[in-house]
C-alpha cells in the first residue's frame, strides 16, 4: 500500500479541486466554485463564521498556491484557481454588509436566487472576472509579490474593486 502524496493533494486543492483543469478559462470555472464556497459560508448565518472562513481561505490560498507554483515549476500556473475561489466571498462583502445593515442578519444562500437577486449575483461574478482579467491598478502590480502572495493578492484586490463598483452601482438601486 502506498502512502498519500500530500504535495499532489495540495496541488489538487490549489487547482480548485480539479476545476482548474478546465480546457479553457480555468479561472472562470474556479470562480464558479468560489460562488459555491461563498454560499456555503452563509449556511450557518454567522458573521464570525463567514469572516473567519473567508480569511482562512485566503491564508490557505497563499500557502497552497505557492506550493503548486513550486511543484508545477511555473509562475502563476493557469490551472491554479484557489485564488479565484478565495476571492468570491470577498467580492460580496459590500452586498452582505448592506443586507446585514437592513436586516440585522446575514441572508440565507437561497436569497441570492430569489427575484432579481440572481442577476446581481451574476453581475458581481462578471465584475470580478473583468477586474481579475483586466487587472487595473494595483491588481497587476501585486502579481510581482513572491509565490502564493502574488497569485492570491491580485484576486483579493480585484474583489475589493468589485465591492467599490457594487457600492457605486447600488447607490441608485433599492438593494
């Protein structure tokens, strides 16, 4: 019986549990997994759980994406998408903050599929993909950070930009 190759498991996780193996646009598929992660973090309905889960995923992304970069022998390999996964909960922070302010509680995952909310969910997703691909300042510059930091921080910064866009666009909408 052979033992588990933990480096391969770490790379597989960094590759979004296989979603990074998509034949085209692996980051787009990884971000879809990230939407699922975002919704899963909402299940307990706890702000501390959501924040700690999102922060732990960012920390795991820095570590595991760095491992994958070394193991695969590439700088920021396209198949490594844990950075997109960890960014998706952050992309929704402004929306969650607004909802928490209104209701005193986090919404359930089903909220995001009610009425026109799914359009907003899709818009946040699309805005993230745009910011992640276009890499406006300082997203592009952050890629020069070493190892997993450069892989992860650009996506976190893109998520922050999505929140700013959300706040600008939602100012005129009843959300």
